């Protein structure tokens, strides 16, 4: 898959079919870190360099998609509110 300069890549199948177990582990570790649980014992200085490098990127993506979901939910609520007001 390539973005062809658009900075977007179309996905026409389940994203779970595209990611590896390793990538899913990183995403899971990021969600756990949000809850205060780091992947390795100790503080941030004790975490693997690959995790500390990946964490900001993954969290940025998670924040982006949470924002998309929020916008969709607000639009859906607005649409339902308009239907009730008829």
C-alpha cells in the first residue's frame, strides 16, 4: 500500500489482518501505559528504547482516532436530535 503523496492510505479490509502480533503488543502496551502500567519494571528510564521511541507515535494515532470517533458520535447524536424534533 502506498499513499501516492496524499499522506493517506486506503484500507479496504480489517486492520487486524494488516498488523503483526508485535505491533498489537506495542498498541496494548501503550494502552496499559495510559493506565499507569509500564511494560517493564521500573520507570521510564528502565523501558526498552524501542518502546519509548514508539510510544509518542502510537499515542498520537490513538488520540487522532479517538477524536474521529468523538466527532462521529456528536454528528450521530445531532442527527438523532433533529429526527426527534420533527
